[in-house]
C-alpha cells in the first residue's frame, strides 16, 4: 500500500522475474531483496491514505503509530497485541514493511506464519533454526486464520509465554472481529489472556 507501481510494488521486477513495463524502474538502483519478504512486497510501504476513508483516522493512524513506536523503541518495546480488522486492510503489507525496516537494521525476524504453521514448526522441530528464531526473536508477527479453532488459543498462550521468557513480544493479526474470536473461544482461553499486553497477557484492538 504505497504510491509506487501497483504491478511490481515499486521493485521494477514482476513476480515472474520480468522487468515491469509500467514504471520502467531502473533495476540497477533497486534496494537489495529482503530475505523472508515475498517479491511483490519488496519495497512496498504501508500508507493509511490507501485505506478506505473510514479506516484512515482510527485503524490507519494506529498502525502507523505502532510501527513508529516499534522502530524507535525496539530494544525496550514489550507489548503483546492482537489486531482485528477486515480483510484487505493492509495487515500483511504493514508486516512486511515492518520486517523490511527491522532487517535493514540488522535484526533477524521469523518468517510471517499463521498460528498453525508456528505450532507445527515448534512441535516437529524439523527446522531448528526457524524454531529457535520463533522462540527467541525480539519481534514476531503471527496470523490467525479466519477459520479459527478453539485449540488455537492454547497455542497463542504457550507462544506468548515462551517468547516473553526470552524477552520477546508478539503481534497477532486477525481478519475478523473480536466477537468472531470470542465465538470460537470454547473454553474461555482468550478471556483469560486478554489484558494490557504486559507479561503474558494480550491487548486486543478491534477495528471492525
């Protein structure tokens, strides 16, 4: 979500590897590819002005301020949050924008995953490097699928506890409402997790 070319995301290269004829960007001046960020998201920045007007003042400003806070106070930021907003409101763009900024500063960030993938990686330990990064990185963003199951709340809880022990914070993204989550929360796990975002609690923001 930026003012760059919509076809190539401002990279000058299409997803299939061909040069973008829309913007004819000089590929010799392109920024290095950021590991873990898909080609179509390379160089794309979150911009609240590209959101529907009704989301710009609330959700848009919140997301821009959150990114600014994390980037300027990265060593001390410590708050677990869950952001609920409608699909196609730029949550993925925001994440890759954040990841690109952090990577440019030399920080290692886990690949953007959903909670099911995270659970499988931690349980199988097949990829030890990624499992260690999931556990130990200062920042991690995790998606919650729209078809959420009640057991996922236990995974959220254990992931937050694990990462807090290692001085990390976690941001969860959900393309639905808080009411949708509460409906799926069969055993009240989310209710127990909800709080200020400090320690092992999660602060929930609903922008629906």
